C-alpha cells in the first residue's frame, strides 16, 4: 500500500529541543534590545539630572530669599568640645535659638552665635550647620555646633607700642594660657618696659561666665612704676588689684584698690606737690557707658561713638583719696563724597572734684589731673603744659 505523504530522507521534523533553543535566541535578542534602550534612557536621565538639580537649587534659594520658610528648632547639638564645658557654650547661644521661627531668622541667629563663640578666644574654628529634625516632627531642624579647641593653649606676643599720654615708646610682651579649667578662662601675664624708665607687670584671669553670673568677670594684680619728671616733679609707683564686676556691650563696671606712692627725687616740686608725697590708698568704683554707631572701628566713614566714664574714689576708707571724676568722649565720622574719603572729628572733656568737708578748699590728686578728658584733648594739653609744678607756684 502506497504512502500518500512520503517523508523525504533529507528532511526530518524539528525536535522539541531545537524549538526551545530557537525561542531562547529570540528572547535573548529581545532582552538585549530592551537593555540597550534602558541604558540609553539612563544616559538621557544622567544628562538631564544636573540641569534639573541646578534649577531645583535655584528655586530653593529664590524661595529662601523672598518668602519666609517656617521652621522650628528641635534640638541644639554640640560637638568637638573635649575640654570646654557644655554649659559655657550653651550660655553663649541659648537665647539666640529660642525666638527664630523662619529659616532666615535662624541663619541670622547662627551667624551671631558663631561670632560669640569665636570671641571666647579658646576655639580655632566654629562651624554651625542646620540639619533636618526627626521624621515624625515635620518642619523642625537640629542646630549642630561643631567647635575645634585650640591645639596649643599657650600663646604669647611681643611688640613695640607708643603711649600718647607719656609721649614715649615701650616694649611690651604677654603670655596667655587659655581654657585651663574648661570654663573658657584665660590666664595672662604681661610686662612692659618704657623708654621713659616706666615699668609695668601684671597678671590676671578672665572668665566669660561664672555659675549664675550672666556677665564676664575678671581679676588682675599689677605693679606699675612711672617717671613723670618730664611733665612734673615726682615719680609714681602703683601696686594693687582690679576687679571687673560687669561687662556688656554698653556698660562696664570695675573696682580698683591701689596702694600709691609718690616721691620727689629732684626736690624741686611745688608745695602743692610736696603735700601729696608719700603713701595713699585709692579705693575707687568706675563705671563706663559706651555706644558706637560707626561703620568701622579702624577707619570709620560714617556714624558716631560716645562714651561717658564716671569714677568715685574714697570708698570704705576714711584716709584714702576722695574725689569724683567725670569724662566724656564724642567721635563722629562724615563721608566727603569723593575718593572714598571721610572727615573724623572728636571732642573730649573731663572734670575732677574733691570730696569731703570744705571741698572747695581741698586740692585734687595730682596724678589724676593729668590727661583729664583723654590723651589728646585740649584739656589734656593745657594740664600737661602747666608750668607751676617746677616753679613752686600754687
């Protein structure tokens, strides 16, 4: 019986394995095409990402500069202070981060905090960053303060300086030891030797915060010897203590306890000078109010500055020097409008009054009369030029 559909010998039907291999080849080719398309899409995204990121940053900066972005401080984190107490840093910046309610106000507060911490003079660097707050508290931020303490706590300097009040030069040097006890305390020792045979040696300590006292405190012991023979007929030697009781931006209060000795090596002084020779005790309280609205302290071009200094001597001592001294100083700067020039003018004045019974007949302390009203004021020049100290007239 003949077969109607004979199968040729050279043609065999494909097996199942061959069909599977063919399907695999087709799928692999399809996957390669998809991978190529995906890589091309990624390359396009990479090319667009920097542009989009730049535009996104511009929009953020534009919003920060124009619209207030509300934010609340969740926590203040302090890092890097291995020796300085946390309480010292917190006391300097705690009041700054309570009021800000926007990012703009927070950035301004961070700038002020950075300046305050640098003024402590115990850190090499101060960095303040704003980090995102907890995820469960949206609209909050953490203020991260990172400080770098001074690698060498011992510093010193030496220099030659001019003294307008004595019209001479002096060689001065100082040595400072910073942050000895971790309270941002600064211990210093200084010395000065003048060409006019003056000698000054002092040592003291300055602390920005002490327990519950909100203002800096200072204490200093000093020994000073001055030769005033160029202007008068005596030599002066001072030895005492000075305590800084209050120090803020506008107010300074200090107490001075000094043992003063006046001598006359030339024996040519007037009777008014001879009556004050010997030992005296100076127990004085000094208050200074100052305000400065100038645009620069070194080269002001606009603004004004004013200071008032009051000193009362004779506290808690019936035999010491008793007087009241008042000084005023006014400085102003006015721009001239050309070549970036400015006119600076100043006016200084002072007065001293003896205290006690019949004060109108009492004489004032000679060393406190000199340079009354400032180092370069008109009153200062008149007092320095008085000829009666050597001539013996009253």
